[in-house]
C-alpha cells in the first residue's frame, strides 16, 4: 500500500470517528469507547506510515 493511500485511510477513519466524538460530547459513554478505539487505531496506522517512509528512505 502506498504512503498516500495509508494517510488517506487514516483521514477517512478519523472523519468517521467524528460522528462518535459528537455523540460522546452529548454524554454517550459508549461512543467515547469507540472514539478511544479509533484513536488507538490511528496511532497504530501512524506508526505504520512512519515505518513505511523509513523503509522507503533506506531502500
């Protein structure tokens, strides 16, 4: 997967998490759990992007 595609997927996933973030702000604690999971997934995806960019640089 290209770095551009990886970043676009992160953007799409975070955009989808906005719905749950709004629900959380209104007091829905289950939505907060989904937001936390989305943030954890984003962190892992960001690390994958970093690894890919480093690998491309070293290639």
